[in-house]
C-alpha cells in the first residue's frame, strides 16, 4: 500500500508542480495576497476601512483569510526580492487599468513571476495533500484507500481550480474534511474547523447547522457550540469592527453569488426541511463517515443548484463524491455528469483554457484557438450551455434525493442492529 500511495503521490506532485509556476487567472491570486502584503510590510492593519474610503466597489475576504495568507507571506517574502515592485505594478493595473491574465503576465514577466506563482500556491498544495491523506484514512479496505488517493491525485477539479486558476477553495475543502474526522475526539475542534472553512468561503457555513443537529446529541452541546462560534468570531472581528464599523462584516459574504429572492426563499425552505429530516433520522444513532458524507453533500448541492456555480466552488464536494463513489457505484455516473456539465459550462473563453498559461508566453497562448471556436461551427453554444446547466441542476437534485434515501436506509439498518 505504501508503495502504491508513494507512486501516485509522485505522479500527483508532478502534475501540480508542472502547473503551479506557469498558470493563473486574472488578478485573483495577486488580489488574495495584496492586502496581506500591505499588512506585513506597511502595518496596513485594516484593509476594510481603506477599501471603503478608496475603493468602495471592491471587497476583501474575512480577517481569517488576511491573517492566514499574511503568515505564509512572511515565510515567502525573503525568497521574493521583487515582490514590492510586483505589487506596485499590480496596484496600477488592478485599480486603474483593469488588466486580464495576459496583461498581468506581460507586466510581471521580469518580476520573478514563475517563482511568485509557485510560492503563492504552496498553501494550496499543503491543503490539497492533506485532503488526499484524509481520504486514505476513511477506508479500512486498502484497495479502496489507494483508489481514493489515486482519484484525488488526478482530480481535475483540484488541478484546475487550485493550481491552474489559483483559487483558494481547496483550503475550506481541507478544513471540512479535517472537521469531520475530528468530531469524535473533540466537538470544539470540529466546530472551529467548520467555522474557519465558512470564514474562507461562505457556502461552508451551511454545514455548521447540519453538524450541530446530527453530530451533537444534546441541547447543551449545541448551545456550547453556538456560544463558541460567537466567541471565536467576536475575537476575530472585534478589532476590525472597532476600526471600520460594519464594513468588516460585509467581508464575511465576499465571494458569495447573489441569487434571486425566489431562489433564496426556496433554498432556505428546503434547507430547513432537510435539516429537520436528517436530525430526526439520526437523533438516536451515532453518524458514521458514510452517513456524514451523505448528509454533507445535501446542503451544498442544494445551494449550488440554486445559484451560478463554477468549478472552483464545486471542488468542496469532490472528496465526498469520491468517497461515496467507492461506496456506491451509482455515484460514478453522477461524478461523470458533474464533470461533463461543469467543465462544459465553465471553460468558455480563452482565459479559462489556453490563456491560463499566459505566463509562459502571453501572445502565443492568448492566440491559440479554443474548443468553443470549433463547436460554434456545428452548433449554437448558448443552447449547449443551457443544456449542460440543466444537466447539472437535475444531477444535483437526483444526488440529493438519492442521498436522502441512503441516509434513511442507513439509519434504519443501524436501528435494527441496535
């Protein structure tokens, strides 16, 4: 088993190291590190007040994101002597000229761009490998553990989102997995990890009520969990709230897509009903990893089916889908449909395809023909995207229904055994 894991680890690392220095999307990864850079070099403590005063149309993530990337930037900065020049150039393009990937690749080409991209993505690599390690611990069967690790090392959602685009959704993905292998030892650790995941990406907050209702069995434990979350957030946000009033609270929702009022009402209604149902089913039984992951994907897929979802958001459910596919073969079909529909919808335009590799040669990779160029010769792309969106939504709803059924069946079996 160790040899097989090591072999796939080497292959996975090769693919990641091949992508990390040579790919990025727009200003995203530089914007993530911009305020941490200002924080550690200029004592720029409160970005929210500064944004409200100078760039009211911009936002930044939660204070936890600021501190997390500041920590890593302190480690990376000695290896990036041109970083100050890079961010000075970034300021001009991001806040004045609004450049895209090709522009940034051109103006950063003489500022250690490859090294910067590689180091900036190191936190992603750490969390990514952590996800793979956790997946191997979820199976007693060695062959399934190896297959799970293999699937994760070749996971196209991870390779595209974290390492090609440079998005940070792999971090909350790791925190969620870590939370649900630690809940048996400490509910405080599990609650804190889930809360931190939600402070990185707001959709992860959806899992906190599910955890409280299905894994915390007494009202006292749930009450303590709520108080602990409030205390944790108060400590984290209080300095910024004093400085920038309510502006910092808006950062909690940065990155969440706006949905219509009807979709919001529909989501909240279904979310609460499913939460009550899952609580009723597991109120007398201890959840297993199987039932946990079945419960986890329900609120996330419900959320994704009622808003505009992208590959980078969907990465959070991919470890759960891998686990469930190795437990229930039908989930391989669901995974294939998710892959086809999401990549078909999300890879429109050069910036999501060859343009990602602009650091290697901006003009060459920006001029390469993309898949859409060939498809338009034979069909209406708008109709194809509409079809793929419907396939994605229908697949989400089917997986939700199937998961609810499996949860019901699982807890009935546990009840009969007890």
